[in-house]
C-alpha cells in the first residue's frame, strides 16, 4: 500500500501523483486527509534518512520519495505508466520536468514576489506576471506539447509511444488547471493546439480517471491551490 503525503485542502502538486495512483488502480492512502493526518505528515518530514523538502512525498515500504516528477518516475515503472527503454523513460521524465516548470510558473502568477507573502500583498506584481504568462507562456507551453504529440513516432494520441504514461495524466491536469485559472487565454491557446485538447478529453474519459473525477477524492479547484481564479489577473 502506498502512503501519499500532501496538503489535504488542495489539489496542488499532489494531484499529479493522485492521478497516477488512480489510473493504476493502486491501493493508496491520502494520509494528510485522514484524522490527525497533518500531524502525521509533519512528523514524517522530521524523520528518516531521506526527508523531503516539501510535500508531496510518497512512502512505500521503507522508501520515502519526494519531488513530484521523481514520485511519478517510480510509479510509472511499477504500474506500466512509462516506457521500459532508457530513452523512453528519460524522455517521459523530461516532459514531466517541463510540466513542472509550467506548474511553477502558474504558481508565480499569484505569488511573484514571495511564497510567504499573501496574494493581497503582491497584487500589482501578480497582474504583470500573469499578463506575460497568459500572453506568452501558456501558448508557448501548449505549442510545445502539440509539437511533441505531432512528432511522436507512436502517433498523436499520447505524448510518448503508443500508450498512456504519467506525463499524459499530468498534461491533463495542467490543462485543467490553466483552464480553471485563465479560461480565456487557455481556450484561445487550445484552439491552436487541437491534439493537446484531444488528449485532455481522452484522459478525462478513461474509466478510472472519470470515476475519480466524479468522486469526493477529487478536491475541487480553489483559491488556496496552485491554479487560482482571480478575475483581476485573468485579463
Ligand atoms: N519541486 C517540488 C515542489 C514541492 C512544493 O513546492 N511543494 C509545495 C506545495 S505544492 C510546498 O508545500 N512548499 C513548501 C515550501 O516550499 O516551503 C515538487 O515538484 O514536488
């Protein structure tokens, strides 16, 4: 059984891990969402030889793995959510790291000055940062995903090869988040990136993902997470 540790009130980066666990049909506990779970998460961060800098992290037997992309590397190999060749595994991980860059930048749109400051204390900077993100970065990221879908020798359905990987699940989540936070800019960009749009729809329809999205395990987007809907930074 896997133990996922992540902040209980948001999708955040934990969601990329949840989606992989759900698609795999894995037996897992979302520890911090249980009673006294937050205390347990903070206690686990204080122990062991491999403490994580920040959630999410995954415990499995004696292993304790942090960093979203590294957790997905581990789960991908164990649950057929990654290719088996070295080239394929590295490429999938490269895509995941690029997704992580996009997630970081999405967070910066409401926290451009400091993570420890309130959004309300950095609103003018957030407006500027979000404008650039909407106009330049959302199209640039989505174009790149469109390009790699187009160039995938295995076909345009998946990012890597002929079957689903953890990177496809994460791209679904990135697009969902961007669409929540910046609906106008994201829909504009998706019109020019139809393969990305199709992948997002296909992931949403996968039976285990669809069941998960309809369940209470899926925390709704909210203004404490990474993707926030603030009309004043949505242009
Ligand atoms: N690069 C890490 C980032 C982890 C991260 O920033 N976690 C956030 C929540 S999404 C956090 O709890 N940060 C606390 C901190 O940085 O002090 C990953 O992808 O997992």
